[in-house]
C-alpha cells in the first residue's frame, strides 16, 4: 500500500483543528485521501480532548473485530463481506495482491474510510466515529514518510511526545528502536533502515496499544530488513498488538502469529504461518538428479507410483510420508551403489501457498478506482 510521498509537515499542522483537517481530507481526490487522512490523525492527536481512554483489553481478547465488512466504490465492491479478528498481543499479517481490497480494509480500521456495510470494532469503538482519545491508543507507520525538516532524532520524538497526555519517555523509546547513538543526528540524514526505526519510534512515543505497520521493510537490503524484524518482534514483547501488511512472505512467516489472505475482496484463508491454506497437509517434494538412463519406473513400486520427471529431467516424488520414502529411496540406492545427486527435500513455502491461494484473482491497479462517495467524517469529541 502506498499512501503518497508528499506528507505535510507536522509543524504546519499544529495550527489546524481536527474538523478542518478532516474537512480538507474529505475534499481531496482519492489518490491523496489516505495521506491527508494520516495528517488528520496527527492533527487529531495534537488537539486531543481530555476524556479518559478505555482501559486496555485483557490479553487474548479481540482488539480488532470485523463482521461482514463491505465497501463499495460506485458499482464496484472492493471488500465483499469479510470477517476476521485480531487478538491482543499478537502480530497479525494481512496479505493480498495489489487491488485485492487490502488498502481499503486497513483504512477502514484506521478510521479513514467509512464501511458500506458490516460491523467494525477496533479497541472497542467504531473507527469512523471514534473519539480523540481512541486515536491516542493506535500508532501508524506508513510505507513512506518524510523526516521533519531540520529536526534531530531526539527533537522529532520530543515534538511528537507533546501530542500525548501520557507519552513514553524519549530515552526509553530511543533504546527500544536502537537509535540512541543517532539521537543528535538530523532525521533527514539517517539511512533507510535508521529512518524506518525512527518511524516505529514515532508510532511508539504515544505508548499505543495497537500499531499498524504498512509494508515496513519495502526497499530494504537484507541486512536492514532483518534489523527491522528484530524491532518489530520486540513490539510483541512490549505487549503491543501489531497489524502488519507486507508483500514479503519471509517477513510474514518470520514475524506473524497469524495470517489472513485477501483476494478479490474476500478472505481466502486464515491461519498460522504453518497451517495457512492447509500447508501442513500439503505433500513434500523429494527431488534428485537420476543417473544417466534411469527412469521413474526403475524405482521401487511404492515410490514410482507417486514419482514423475520435472522439466529439467530430475525425478520428483510427491510425498506424504517423507521419512518412509527417504528410507526406501536411500536403501534402494545403496544396494545399487547409486548416488542421489542434488537430493533435495522441500516442503511448500508460504510463498507457494500464497500464490496458490491468490492465483486467478484480478489485480487492478488500485482498491479505489472511483472518486470517494464517503460522507463527511463525523466530528469527534
């Protein structure tokens, strides 16, 4: 998901009221609505009312609950009656191809879009009508953001801390994202990985219960990506709930407790990284390069009946009993003094499962091909 790179400076937004920010967002074309909606979020926090926020949900209780959610843009239905829950303290990955309804769903959860039908609860409130205090309980890390001009890392955190009634200590937040050594550096001079850690720090400074991470490692090199994973995994240890969107299957498998996959506006699978799409029941591939002249039929009958040749001439066994098949194959080869060159045992990856689940689903260039028909956002108190 990409919300636009031209984010407004927080310093400029300090003079805007929540009503003005929301009204301005409602008047924008759809390709800039989400960016300005994010600006409204920050402005909302800057003028937060003095009402008390609801207490945190008990561990394991749903902090996000969606029932029969639908969203239409004109005659096109981008989200088609989806259901899922996210429990407190887990990292929940929301996956889907471009145009599947992912962006629309997340923007509804963040309170930037109104659903056409269905029930949505986030931290016990309807996001579209949630009060200012509710917004202090969530943190958002966009796919792209701009550094505050001229400010150091510490100054950025101090600025954002001023928007909250009970912010997390700046020094503690710097330590959580390993930016203590860079606290006096200009935010605009940070490397890509360091800038992303600052984004997470800015989301954490208000000590939110729920954090939305939008493709947090897009464009990172492998080293920076793994460093970011350590920071994200550390959020679980803090008791935070994380809603993660990503196109990296390795990232979802490494971080997520549970995963939901959306395709063509519908949830096509939910589960853990190990069980998504019945992955645990999928057959394992045992492959090897056969000696010259060898055929699949030369294998023991118990192996030959589920063997085949791939396009590269390798023998492929589709196995549901991996230990038994390997034992039979190795015993057969030893008796004949044969080498099983390039022997490989490969269980289907999460990427294999994902591609199978989303195969054949249309992927338009955007969730929102029509101008928004949302009513003006209600004034929150």
